[in-house]
């Protein structure tokens, strides 16, 4: 491997740039392949080699695990003291402040441990890294044992410094599902139901891996972003998940999602008691979440997830080696050239070369079906890429709606502003996560407008929009599985609303916006969104000059601003603000129903008109000022002309 790799969360084969301080394996170089009679590369790695059994006898691996041990000890000590200090300081927004501090601490600790062991300090990272093949399962076991021991030491250190009253109140920061509390007729059990807590653990673990760890595992992403940015995103996502999971259920006695089994184990061993009640949830939930994430990495096109040397320890390879199957060693054809991230069609991604006629014009001899991208419907890679859109939209709906609920439940004086800032951060992170897989849409507005200007085919846009709608439904289902019934009734799963029926002095009254007013707001906000942010992503010169991180950050900021504006500018109770994402509005409407269907068509018609208006704008301005690469192939005007047999 080149010594300037920037992959994090790996092992000896995936460390930070510089390469001089990384842990060397006992056997770092995979056995060379041989070519059989059919020209196929065969892999003769045994099961023990794929499992990395030699790591158990490698002193450097055990020495590296000391970074995991001490990192986990400091993590438990710091996180739990932050929790205690925040709530003891009697602030009005303890959950939000606590989450920000946790995000900072996790980022710093990961930066400290990455050069030593790869920077896991969490069994979720170690186990998922073993599944995708970044480290061996043997190394993962060593690291997880070290993390658990470290968590015990951290809990011991915490117990040594806190008073007995604080220890009784906060239980050394352990993970709790239920507690026994005094009631009017004796002690009562307060907390979450087992199924509800388990689902929240699964969802939060998957979101954590999908929205942040994914970027560290894909060596192209981590190299492009830089390890400081990647680790900062990891800290931000974990901080957001802490904020969400500690407020969204509105259940006293529930300590929030653990998302780190070792962190939950340490206090449970030292403190005991009710910390063991449902403790298995904090292991089983993350395990299921890790497996779900691994399945996702196997579903999407292989060329869009490159865990360097991942083929050596990948779980599928381990299973095949166990069954004595011969497995191809690698697939060089899966490497992307030039760093491009766009999904290729089954046919050539480059438009058919034009010929020059006698008048110097370029006639385009593309058929209507070619311009429409009909072959995309029969391309497996396109459907596999759409899984990024499906799961990205599911996570988007889950995260956005839990942020809305958590912000308003946290009793802050500026819920709309804080909510908008958090939404901007989440959208930016999710776009970064999905861009390498499908182009990063997670919104029918982006897919449809991209098809109009010709960046993708209309067929691909249809596939993506269907995936986004299914994902939004899954996200709404996930949200319903973890929130209480009272929260669901109050916030309607975060759905898009135009009007609601509320109690009045003389009976029920209708609150909200008039149809025309809501439609105009949807049109204007969609156009502003496309004009002020998506425009930069579509123009390949702009995107290249600014960099995709800057462009996606602008997209997130613009959407956050539009959420803030549209939820406050009308001053009308009952109106949920501009949707600017029809799929996000559809999911809760299908799952929750009721008043969410009132005026639901506005959240589809408005964005559609906004997209068309933006497309007209791109055709009016000078062509040289808007260069969508290969845009002429699928551009809507070209599609219409091809429909009528025009070659111009």
C-alpha cells in the first residue's frame, strides 16, 4: 500500500499518512495469487489466514491494543463526567450542551488513538471493521477485549473521584433501560420497553456506521476528506445521536442509546444493580446494526466501496474459506479512475461520439430510448446504487424528524434556529455519505432536476425517486418504533402539514396556511434551494473549483436556512414549513395518515414547478456559464426533440 494513505479506523494496512508509526502485522502481505487454466485468479488463503489467527501471537497487535484499552478508559471517564457535570450545572439545555461536549471529546480521543491502533475505542467500530475486512476478526476480538477492560478501568477511576450521592444519582454514567423509582403506591419501574430500546439501539448503530464510519472505511473518501474531517464527522454524528436518543423517547429511566457496548459494560461491572437490567440490549442491538451495515456494503456496487485490502478478511471470504471454496482474491476492475464518483450505466457512460456535417453542426444520433436512459432500468448497478438513496433517505427522515422532536422537547428558547442548524449539519453529513454510491440525492427534487438538466437520465431519476419514497417510509416506521405514543400524537412523526384541527373556544378549528399560500412557498423555496446550492453541484467547473465538501456544506446550510425561514415567516400555527423534499413528506403521511394527507399534493406539485422553473433558468442564461458534464445526452429538450425524430 502507498505510504501516503489517509484511511482511518483500520490497522497496519490502513493508517494515517507518514506510515512510520503504524503497527506492522506478523504477516502483512497477502499470499500472491496464481492463475489457473481459465485465466482466473485463485486465492489460497486458509481460514486461519483470513481470520488472522496469527494476530493472537503478534506482540505488536497486543501492544497496539493498549491504545484501545487506555482510549476506552479515558472515553468512559470523560463522557460520564461530562454527563454528570452538565446536569449538575443546572443549565436549561443539558442534553444539547452535553452532546456538543461529547462530540468534541470523541473527536479528540479518536485523533489521539488513530496512530496507535487505528482509533476504534468502540466494539461497534472493531466488529464492523472486521466484517468489511479492514482488520481480521482475531484483531477485532483483541481490541474488543481491550476496550471492555478499559471501560472497567474508566468506571473505577470515575468511582474514585465522585461522591456517593452523585454515584447513586448517575450510576457512574452507565447505560440504563429501566430504573426503580418511588411511586404513589410503592416502587415503580420507569423506562423503555425492551423492544423499543432494542430498535433504538439498532437504528442508532446503523445510522452511526452509515453516516460517519463509512467515510473512514472507504479509503478514497477518507483520503479526499482528510482524517481530521472524517473524525470530526464521527464525533458530530455520535453527539447528534446522543442528543436525539436521550430526548426523543421522553421516557425517564432510559439513558439513551449506548452505541458502544464496552462503555455500557464498564459501569455495569463496577456499579451493578439495575445497570444489568436489559444490558444484553446494548450488545445485541449494535451487533444487528453492524450486520445490517455490512449487508448494505455488499448490496451497493463494489466499485463504490473500496476498503483497502478488504478482500483479505471480508466476512464473505471467511465463510467461503470455511466451506473450502476457492475465492477470487481481488477485483482491480472495481477501482475507479480519476476519482470520479458518478454511477456508470450498463452501456458506456460517455455519449456516442458526434460526427460533423458539412455545415459544421454536430447532429446527435441518439435514439429516444437512449436519451431517456431506458437501459438503466435493466442495469443491476443502477438498482444497487439506488440502495444508497433508499437507506440515505430512511436515515434522513429518521434523523430530521428526531431532531425536530428533540429540539422542541429540550425546552429551548430558540427551537427553530437550533433545529435548522442541526438539520444543516445532518444533511451535509448524509450527502457526503451517499455521494460516492449514487451521486448523493436523497431528495426527489435533486433527482428530477438532475434529469431535466441532463446529468442523469429520466429513467435513473425514476428509480432513485422510488427508492427515496420507500426509504422515507422505512424511516417513518423506524421513528414510530422508538417514540412514545404521546410524542407521535404531538409531532405526527415529523410529517409535512399545511393545516391541523385544533380545539377552539366554540369547538374544533382549522389552523394553518391557505392552499395557494403554501403552494407558492413550496415553489419559491424549491427554486431558491436549486438556484443557491444545487446549481454549484451541477456545474462541474464550480464543483471542481469549490470542492465537493464545500458544495455539500452549502447545500446543507441553504436547506437549514429555508427550514428556519419557512417555519417562522408565515407565523401560522399548524403549518409545518416548506417540505422541499416530497419523499420526506410522503413517508410519515403513509405511516401516520390523518391530517398529513390534507394538502399533501402541494409538497409534490410545488417542488415540481420549482424544478421546471430552475431548468428554464439554465436554458435562458448563456450556455457557456452552465456546464453540466455530458448534459446534452439526457437534457430534457434533447429528449423531447428525439421523441419527434429531430437530430438537432
